[in-house]
């Protein structure tokens, strides 16, 4: 599945002025993360277990 076929969601923590935008797309295989300001860069793909651990770690601050 190409990056254009994925459904991307902007992070609720992204700036409302179009700055600091992080977008996430969920597929069966992975969670994909990209910088919406630079779509020429490839998205980062993280396995579901790795994503769950990352979110848990980030939530703890």
C-alpha cells in the first residue's frame, strides 16, 4: 500500500497553524508516521507492539 493510499490522521498535538504536523496512518502490519510538512521523506513504519510500547513510554513523560 503506497503512502497516498493510506488514510492519514493529524496528531491532536500538531500546531493549528500548519506547523509541527505529525500524521499517522494505521494498517494491518504497522503504524506509519510522517511529517506532513515534508512528504518527500518516507514515512516511519513501526510494528503494532512497538507502537504500543512507544505510546506507553511517551504517556509517562
